[in-house]
C-alpha cells in the first residue's frame, strides 16, 4: 500500500459528512438538537425565572399598597368619628347653656 492510498482512505474516514451519504442528514439534525435543546431550555428557564421574579415583586408591591390604603381608610374613619363626636359635643354644650333652646317645644 502506497502513501496515496493511505491518505485517501484516512480522508474518507475522517470526513464522513462530506461523502453525501443518506445518514448524514440525521446526524446533523441530531447534533443540532443536542446543541439547541439545552440552549432553548436554558433560555426558557431564564425567562421563567425573570417572569417569576417580576410577579413576586408586583405581588409584594400590591400587598404593600393595599395595606397602606387600609391604614389610610382606618385613619380617615377614626378622624371622622372624632370630628363627629366633637360636633355632637358642641351641640350638647350649646343646648345645655342656651335656655331658649332648652325651652323650645319638641315635636
């Protein structure tokens, strides 16, 4: 066996994709899937993690807003009750000290 025959047989064994055999398309597809499937899974996992982080942040923000609104409503309600109590106290004091209002007939 001479050197040219050895070089040709080695080249045909080293580069099976260039021969155009029917199995090469499957091999290329398999290699693409082996590369693209983990890449797509990683991208999906990153996007899912970002969506989850955004959801949790917004959920926390909404909860804080609701608590703030509840506290404000409670403060408003308590202030309203205090104001009404002071107004009622002023009416009671006016009735107590004004004899004309005390003597007025009631219906």
